């Protein structure tokens, strides 16, 4: 009998390969929050195969998803529902300082035929494991955030650095560049991002600063699809409380023609266009009205006992003169994997610069008394505490 079964299995084996198993339609990454403000948030996730997606949500009132129909906001652009594997839904017109409950949904699209689309199953996060976010308070005078840099896809390091963060007191997290090493496949991103989702990103937003390593890899030009960048650029601003955060993109660290880039990069003109954007920004009301201005920029313009590379020089010559003139309170960098504090130096950097170690996190608090930056290493030891008034 056993021999007979083996014979039958072998007989049908060639035919089984003609009917490949369909990949099950599941949510495989996320949800993770992006750009959570006083009245807006973007919720992102991915599924194994293509679908359309939406978010249902309500103000936290002790009720549940089964009490009544909830508003549905679809992932759509230009009036068309987005069909894809990467899903981003932006909720707008929210109330400030309000706790919301949300649930994500995706409906599989097996065939995109416009007249006769073929849908598969609908999936969602469990209504029994509710997810929450709380919109920012209007006119808040206190901001707290956590900064990490140069994690290079090291999920266990991210976990260790963030394990004793006081999340109730944390408004958002910033990755100050090189979260990735090379972006050749989706998993390169999610090896670290899944850990962020497990720890905080379902409820607190993650801001991405593009480091030079995020520009590398065969799908590096797809990075923007996975995140919501407020001005749809890798250089952008966001406001928290009375602080304006400016995120700069320093691009690659060597000359564009370097053999390492295989003739595929063009950062010098990109940084020049960024200069124009920065010049317009410092003339804006949001710049002039901010109580504090903090700049994130992956490649430091200066670093002690390190001879400059082309990327350093570009940041130094293109961005720093504008920031020197405009006046900012602090620049936070990474890239070197070594800590340094560079105090204001007239004629070079008219603002202090902190360069982060890749084995530390920084707890940053800003209020009317000034900025406090505490650097904590992976063993929870406080390495430095700096205050800027
Ligand atoms: Fe770097």
C-alpha cells in the first residue's frame, strides 16, 4: 500500500507543478505610522500580493468596532483606489490631542481587469487587538523624541537601544540615516522596521532621514514608496510643538563619478536644488516663527581628526553657509559611527553639532528652557548630557 502511494505521488508530481500554489494573501509588515500631526496621520503596511486597502477608525470612547459602521478611508490617489502591495492611507481632518482607534483592511485583487476585476479575500487586523494613535496637541510647549542612527539593518541592536524608552513621554522617533546598508530587496528594510513596528511604530511615528546607504541597492529608488514624506521629498520639514525640524538629504559621500557608484548617481545637482529649497525655507513664516530649529543631516560637515570626503564638503559648502546665516539651534548627524560634539565655531559652524555613535540612542527634549540631548549607549549608560538654551 505504501509503495502504491509513493508511485501515485510520483505519477502526479509533474502535473502539480502546472498548478502552482497561490501565495496566501496576508498582511506581512506593519502597520507603521508616519507624519502624525495635530490633524493628520499616514498609516502604512504591506501585503504579500496586490490589493486595495482602507482604514477604519473612531475616537476612543470605550466602544468597539462591532458597535456600528465606522468611517472608511481608502488608499487612493487622483480619485483612483491604489492597487498594490504597499499600502498608505492618510487620515486628515482629525481633532488635535485626541486618541483614535484604528483597524487596517486590505482586499486582494487577483485580476486588475477594469470591467471585470477579480477580488480575493478581505483581511484586517484583529478587532480584539486594537491599535491606537493620539494626535498632537495644539500649541504644545514641550517635545520629546528619540533619535537613532546607522542601525544598518541590525534589528537586535534597535531592540536593545529602544527597550527602556518611556513611550508615554515620546512624541516620535527619528532614524538619522543608514537604517539600511543596501536596498536590494524588501526584507532589507523590514528586518529593522518590523522591530520598530513591534516596539513603537503602530502608535508613534517614525521619521526617516535618508543616509548615504539608503541611496544604495537595486531598489533604492523605491524607498519613497514605503514612507510618507511630508513634501514628497527626502528633504522636508515637520513641526512638533514650537520646534521646526528640518530634514536634509546629504546624498552620497564620495564624488558622483566614483567607481563604487557604477555611473548611477547624480547627487551634486540634487544637492544644489536642495539649496534652493533651503533658501526658500528660511524665508518662510514657519522658519521665522519657530521657537527652536533642529536640523537632521546624516553626513556631518565637520568631524575631528577626519579628513573630509566629497559628501562632507558638499554639506559644508552648500548647506552650512545658509544655516549659519539663518540661525539654527542644533544639527544632529551620524555616518561616522563615532560620537563627537562640535561646539559653535564662528566662521565654520555657528551652531552646535552632535554626531551620533551607531551604538547609542539620543533622547531629545525641547521646551521653553531650551534643548536637552542625552546620549545613552546600548548598556543603558549615559554617555553625555548636553543642554542648549
Ligand atoms: Fe553613512
